């Protein structure tokens, strides 16, 4: 899924990326999707018995928040996999600091890591750039493209796809990372789908299951509920399978 055609960004999301010094190449390696309050989520993860710390943390977070997500934090260059209990503590520390800055609970933070296996996560490199990520988050197509570049590892190019919905009143947009990583069980492939069609976590989970039955990538879907004021809710779909 390299970029095909124009990008239609759904309302309710902002994107940011920085170079945190995680990758030896010096390329951007830390990114964030910032969602509006009450954005709901559903996810499908790899079926591997051995998983990276962010998978365990993300699963627990979605269950605890009942499918609410405010931010997706993705680092590349380090998978935080095969890092034991310290890896779990490190992942939770990143989520906790992000939540503190947003004045929310850490269960509304969805973490993802991809890159080298067996190396401790450089937590300080990540947490020291969180304020910058939040301050510079934007809703432009260029912000979205920069996010797509920041999550890459061995990919030769970013993978983006987008389509308008409801005669242009809504949209669905996806970004993926992974080169030769579909086996075993999606390995370190990441997929994020975003839409501003209002849906509940249960509806998204059902849609996710249908996608997988058709043989496509496992994905985390997120959609925000409309609030009591009747304001347009945002929806999203992310995915993580490391």
C-alpha cells in the first residue's frame, strides 16, 4: 500500500513526528496520532504467543478504557520486544507521561514500537520529546505523511491509502508499516485506519473481524462516539501486530 491518489483526512485527528535519536540513521523515529476526546477503538493483534511489550500494554489499556483512545504513540528503531518486565515498565512509563501531559488516564494511550529486538527501550529519548509532539500536532496532509515516514523501518516507502465516504462528508484513511513482515502472524507489521464515521468499539471490532476473514491485515480500529451535544464524532482504526 504505497500512496494511491489524493489523501482525504478524517476530521478529529492530528499528527506529529520528531527525530528522537532512536534510529542510528538519524531519521524521524517518533510519531503520534492525537484524537479528540471520546474517540473509541477496537483492535486485532498478532496471534503469536511471544509478543512485544506494547502489545500486552495496549490490550490491557483498551480493555480498561472500554475502547477509548486519545493518543497513539509510535516509536521506530526499537521494538521493545524480548525485553522482559523492564520492557513492560518502560512502555507503561511512556504511556503514563503522555497521559500526564494530556491530563487523562494512561489507559487512553495506545503504544506501538517497531525496530530492533532485544534492546531496552530508550525511554528518556521518547518522553523528552512528547511535549514537542503534542505542541506541533497538526491536521494537514503533510503532517500525516510525516507520521507515515516516522514509523518506517526497513520499508522502501510509506504506505498510505484514502477514500472519501458519504459523498465527501466523511473519509477513511490508512497508513501501514511493514516490509516482508506479514509472516509469521504479521510479525512487526503496523496498520492504522482512521475515519470520521461515528461508530462504537463493538461495531469496529465486528468490522475488524470481517476484514481478517477476508484475508487482509489485522488492524486496530478506532471510532469516536458522538457526545451528548450532538457534535460530530471522530472515528479511527489503528492496528498493531508486533
